[in-house]
């Protein structure tokens, strides 16, 4: 496997609050690879913000190490820390724009902070405005922008000094679904065109499904499960993941149908949406098992489709087991419901 771009080793973060200690992040380890869109999902208070803030040294681990490009970031100071921060941009839920500056000035400001002057600033700012689709808003003030436009300025600013990593702290949580989709599309484009590595934290399952290739599920300061997004949704290993990500879809069956089920109820998950029904049909015929499809839907993760079927199997146990084995041999994930 590639070398990690970000390596988080046994990181814990605790806060002293009056007379007690809050363990916000507990012994967390994971790697992020170049080109990843790495999602961290969890409910409020899970420790996501604290964890992501350690990645650009906005917060410091109480214990553990973080390496970015093989450099232990705790060792950085002065110019090397400043340079590191140019390389790791960040965007926020509330955009954090300077309200007294125009869009152009908000972007130019961070370029000037990095020592750039004159034509270089003008050229790069114009380029960035173009990149995020805001060329016509250069001289508008933040109050004159929609939420989506404000976040585009945030993105331009975060990437201004050629950041290789973008950290997103609930960057779309304040936006409506349509604007969220447009911002996620822009992030995907930046990831594709510039190999921008993105670490995003969110409590929105749809954000993870739409753009992340890998995801960590966080609860109470710990990473409960980490996997490729597709595999995590297709076969979660932990009950917490299953319930948090709302994967338990058999609840979608109306009571009347559930009560009428006489055979064995299973959920089938499969990658190739075209292949499973024929496989099910042929395997069931061979095993002498009858089946009823009670529920079905296809979910999309990035560009990959995951088919789901809830099926009642009717036959003797041995035949049903034979059918289940045959489905598994065809890479269908079979899960008992009851
Ligand atoms: N500066 C701080 N001082 C004291 N406690 C803190 C501080 N920052 C965070 N915490 C606590 O650490 C825990 C994790 O908070 P954090 O903001 O990282 O969670 P989160 O998953 O990002 O939640 P949210 O989505 O609500 O922001 C919480 O119990 C929070 O109260």
C-alpha cells in the first residue's frame, strides 16, 4: 500500500474543565492516503472537531503523534509551522470570512500573509475565483453572498497557498441540500483535478455516501469502525455503525407484510445490480427454494451501486442453507433478519 500522507498514531486529547477531565479523543489511530476523501462521521460530542483540529495543530494531542508527509507536526515551529499551515487548508461550517473585506480581499489577504505581492496576488486571486465559480462576485461583501457562495470563498482561501490537504469541519451543515450537493461536487472536482486530499467531518450520512472513499465512524472519542465507504455500508462490522448509519432497512417493511412472513427473512446486498436477480432465481431453483422479494432498493456511493433486497425464503432448512451458500459464492452478502 502507498505511504500515508497523514498518519495519526494513538492520539488522545483531554481537556481540564474545572475539577474534571474531558477525554474528547481517546487513543485514535488511522492513516489518510494521498487523494483520499476521508470522512469522519459521528454524533455531536463524539470528538470529531477536536480530532480534525489536531491535524493542522489548531489543537494539540495530550498524547500520541501525528505525521504529515513523514514529519512529526509537533516538531514544527516558526516558519516551518507557518509553511505547514499553508499546506493544510481548512473550511468551517460558519465560513469564517472577514465581513469587512470583499471576496477578492478575503482571498488576497491569505496570499499576502504568505508573503506574495503585486501581480502574483492578482493573478492567483483571479485564478481561484475562477476555480470556485465566483468571478462575478469579486467585489461583493460576504453579507451579499449566499451560504454556498460564502463556502466557495472559504474553499478558495483555504487552497490559496497551494494546499495539498483540505480539512472540512461540517462544511456543508449550514447549507440546503442543493447547495450542499454543489459544494460536494466542487470538492470532488478539486480532489480529482489537483489530487487534493480531503479530510472531512460531518454528522450527515449523505455527505459520506456522496464523496468519501474511506470513512471512520466515531463515538465517545473513539473510532468504532474504519473502512472503505462502500464496504462499511455493505457490511458494517459493529452494531453501533449499523444503527448510526441507519443500515437496518428491514424496519422499512410494513407490519402487515412482516407478520405475513412464514419463511426465513434475509437481506441480500450485492454490488452488481444487474446480476443478483438471475443469480437468486437460478440458485433458488437449483436448491429447490421458493422466494418472495419483499423490498428492494439501490444505493449509490460515489459512483458505485449497492443493491439491497429483502427476501423471504421458503423451503426446508437444508435447501435454504444450500441456497445461501450459493449466493455467497456469487459474492452476495447474506444477512439473516429472522
Ligand atoms: N476547548 C474545550 N474545552 C473543554 N471541553 C471541550 C473543548 N472542546 C471540546 N470539548 C469537549 O470534547 C468533547 C468532544 O467535542 P467535539 O467538539 O470535538 O465533538 P464533535 O464530535 O465535533 O461534536 P459537534 O459535532 O457537536 O461539534 C465534547 O464533550 C466537548 O464538550
